[in-house]
């Protein structure tokens, strides 16, 4: 593991999130086998890897919705590996799940207003409407009546209201049209410029390349490599080998 | 017109009113069951015993402490609700990850214990509870005589049902409840205290049952078995309306009360079974219930 630790050395500042030797289980099945990664404040990093590599599980472990996890997850210096997801969210971590997690029994407005404020300084509803004008027009619709792209916007928007400055985005571009993917890319870049820190799970490394600072390659429940964005093109063969694309 | 089909209007409206009264109790009780099932995934077989507890708490408040009907209408649900909170914290919360069957067995056992305790202490012959002075007497509506208390039961039950529906469907708290019902893991990952919501929901559902019990005390006698008799019908109502549907529970409760009343007029022999016949038909045609969502 010493080698893995080397790869994850943070840029310059102390990391906002520090994951060490993270193991996680779904019931009896051991899914993560010692994940190590660091995220500095203001960074956008991605987890790249094949289906089933453990990217989503890593995010779920960070937000605390995996039943059994061991190792260490330190957020702003605080150990969270044994905390409930409710307490972790209250530290200021916003989670956008795979498949977006829009509630069908709630209207668009109720979905937007659902997550409680966890930190001061969240976006106002007006700012959110300015960022995602589509949402404003559909407030009274049932949440799941929105298009896939709109649901993704809503899933991100509702987190921005809470004041969380550390975001976990699980495949926000999955199944969406190129125009929408572009819009989500612009949103992520804007959030980065406003000081948000983001972990992005992606299968689409072309998209990841346009928004991220660094990329972690995840394979069989481990981080096997870290590639700074500037070196992504030089490592394209390695990437192909890992992602199988 | 009534003479044409040989039914005197007094009998028709009398039974219709009786049906509405029964429907009021069906509605409140099945509403409580639906709310509890929605969030806890537990079929609360203790519900009938908790309804009975409501009536007994009102009786005890009156005869032991001298607290009358009106304060009891609020106090009995609170006391019963607290007992519900204790049951949820002590027992139910250990069962959520298990099959429905375990919750059903536990709450059924609790119902037997609670009913046994009350029977042991109060006997099973029933205790009287007076109609409050303000609601004695009745109104002559021309076509029928309406006892004031019965009118009050229907109105009170409608108000409580609609208020519950409003809170669940139209408020922030209700949005939390619906979200936690649909996806508790994600709701919790937003920082919402789902276990607390679950505990309070059970307490509230039990409180609803106890409220119905207080309403029932002056109508039926206060009896340890009053809930056991009623709850079987209420479960049929819930099955017909669809488990977990709020509006479905209310509409089906009142609707089936009325159907039952009308059956007493037109074909009395079937009045005790009509709800179960409807249940069988609904299960065959629409297994998720009239208002239920198929999973």
C-alpha cells in the first residue's frame, strides 16, 4: 500500500477529505479493498473505472450509507467512518446519487426544498433558478415527471441550497444528451470557480477531462493510479487499458 | 320514491347515519394503519388494542381523576401516543430490516397482552361512558332524527382525517415523511433524522387510534374487546383502499361504512360480510387496492 499512498499525496494544502485503507462490504460481499485518496479544498477530482470497480461504493462510503466500512475517512480533520449518514451530511457534504434520487411522491418544489440547510451560505432559490431556469417552470410537477436532464439539474440544485461545499456527484452525465452534458459540465466548472470541492464518478473520461483537476483510477475495489488532468493525454493508453474503452 | 321500493325513509337514513358513524371509525383507524405501514413497513396489529386503550384512558381520566370528555379527546391520544413511542423504541425499531411477518407477529402478540391486561383488570362486561352534556339530545331534520353526538363523531372524524391528509400532503414535515417513506437511505443522507420521524409517526398513528377510541366511548360501551372486534373489519378496509395510501384510507373508510349501512337496509343478511366480499373482489381485480400503487 505504500505505493498507493505515494500516488495520493495532496497538492500543497492539507486535504479537505482524506481516505485511508477504506474497506466496505455489501452484506457478505467485500467490495472495497483499501481505497486511498485525498481531495484538497476547491479541487474537482474524478473516480474513473469500469462498472463494478467500486466508484459508487466509494462515494456511498464517504456519505455513510454503506452498512459496513472500516479504515479512515477524515473530513476537515474529523473522522467520519463510524458516523451515521445524517451526521456526515450535517458536516457539509452534499450527495447526488446515481440515478439522481428524485422522489416521485414529492413535487419538483418539494424535492428542491427537501434537504435541510447544513451550513450557512447555501444558494438562494433565486440563484438556483438563475442557474437552472427549467426547474422554475416545472415547480408544481411531480418530481419524476421531469426529463432525465432536468432531474439531474434538480438533484444538483437541491444540494446547492443546503450550504454544503463538498459535493459527491455519481455519474451526473449518465444517459443524457450531449447538450445536457455540456450544461452540466458548465455547471460543475462554475461551482468549482465558486470554491466548491467535488468528487465526480464518471465513466466518460472525455467529459471528466473537461472539468477535473485530477483523476483516480479505481479497479477491483482499489485506487490503482492517480493522473493529473494535464497528463491525461499522455496516459491515454494506460487509461484505455484500465477502462477497457 | 322510498315508498316505491318499500323502504321507509327513517330506516334508510337511520342506517345511512349508522354507516357513516362506522365509516368514521374505519376511516380514522385505517388512516393510522396506512400512515404507520407507509413509513415503518409494519402492519400494526396492535391498532385495535390502542383504540381500546384510548377509550379506557378517557374512562380512567373521568372516573379516577375527574377529567371530562373534552380534555380527554386530546389527553388520551397523547398518553397512548407516548406508549406507542415506547413500543417503537423498545421493540419495533429492531424489526425494520426483517420480513413483514415479524412485525405482524410482534404487534399481534402485543395486542393480545394489552387486551389481556385490561380484561384482567376491568372484566369484559363493559363500562359506561356518558355522552358529554353539550352533545346530548338531537335534531329533528324532518326526514329523520339526528342525535347530536353521532353528528359530532362524523364531523370530528372528517376534520381529523382531512387535517392529517393536509399535513402529510401539503407541508414541509409531510414532504419529509413522504421522502422517508419512498427512500429512507437517501433522506437520511440529506441530514434528515429519519429514525426520529419513524418514532413520531408511530406515536401519531397510535394517537389517531386512541382518538377514535375516545370518540367511540360514549357510542359503544368501553370494553377490552372493542378493538379486537373492529380491527378485523378495519384491516379489510385497508386492503380494499390499498396499503399505505392516505386518501385511499379515508375515502374507503367512509365509503365502506355507508355501503355496510345500505346493505343493512336492502339485504340485512349480508351486512356483516359485505365488506369482506368487496375485499375478495378487489383482491382479485386490483390486488394493490383501489388507491394503492403497485410496487
